[in-house]
C-alpha cells in the first residue's frame, strides 16, 4: 500500500461523487488555528487525522499535508490569522477504494482578546449514543449542532452532554475541565468523547486528572471551562441554574499555565 494514498484537491474541483461523500458525512475533519505566523499544534492535528484515516486504509503523509497547508497560507498572506479546515473525503462503504481526497480551506479569523465572561451551558443527554464515529472528528456534526441550536434558542451558548450514567461528556465542539479542591479534572476518554488537542496538552502539562464527573457533582466544582483548538480556553459562567464566580476562584492561573504551554511551543 502506498505511504500517502490521498490527493489534495480544490473545493472548486469537487466531482459529483465527492459531493455525495460530503453530503452524507463520509469523511474526517481537522480544524487548526493559524496566527502569530504559527500553525498551532499542527503535529497533534495531523496525527489525529492520520490515526482516524487508518481505520479505512487511508495513509496520510503529515509532511506532505503540512507543505500543502503552508503553501496555501503563503498564497493568502502569512501575516494574517486563519481558521483552517482540513477535510478528508472518502467512502466509508467501498473500502476497496482506499484513496482519499483532501480539501484545505482557509477562513479569515479575527483574533479575540479575552473570553466571553457570560458563557452558559444547558445539560442534555448525548445524541451520539451508539454512534461509532463519536470519538472521531468526522464531518458528522449534525446531531450535536442541532442540539446546540436548541440551547441557543433557549438563551444558552452551547449544550453540555452527559451519558446514560449521568456523567459529563463534552459540549458540541469542546472538551470540559473542572477545578475541585485545588485539583483539575476532565472526563476520561470514551466512545462519546473526542480526544481534543488542547485537552491532550493540558493533561500532559498541567497535572490534569481524568475521572468520571456525575451531573450531581457540578455544584461542587469551583469553576469549569471548555477547550478547543479555536477558542482555546473558555470559562463557563453558568450551567443551567448553577452559577460560577470564575475570576474569584483562581481561573487566571489556568490562563497563565496555558500561555506557558504556547510559549514553549513557540520556542520549538
């Protein structure tokens, strides 16, 4: 088998068969942040895409993919900031067609300062029960985004999912962390939790402990926050009727720790 059985295409050259794959959710996705002339934590994103693709006998060459991303950045202006989407399309059904097509999209990104101090979540049971792709970053975001819009319509920013055991999972696009008794916790990976890149970095660098967090224990936490590759870290002000006083409980220490991780990465 070839070491890089994929091709990089333009979204303008999608064939009818490609549109079928896109419209039926047959593919994987990575979203990277580019700013300060840095493609943040690209190695983790390429590795996750590579591992997911291997399930369907697609071999990704990270170096070749990175060169294509850098070329696109240079063409669009390397001093700008972007949200970069890498979409790998291939058939889940016809496994003998083990060639994928990669689309690279650059979307202008306005760098925000600070975070939303009134970010709120509402609890709902996960719609991804028995979904074999829930722990992979596929392009099947429909159920999660539908639930997020329901939350937004009810006055919240996002939905916080829990499983049939009433244990916290994640939001529609983010992993969740909580500080309790001076210790930092996050739910352990399961078939319903995406292994986020920022999640991995915090576990490796900030003494995070993985443990099940029952819904009934939410009030016992000093504060909670969300992580994803674009927003990075977002504190949570409210979960349903439970309110948290973020800044009064040392959340600034988390932000300082995160900045140390980013500065360490810039020094590579």
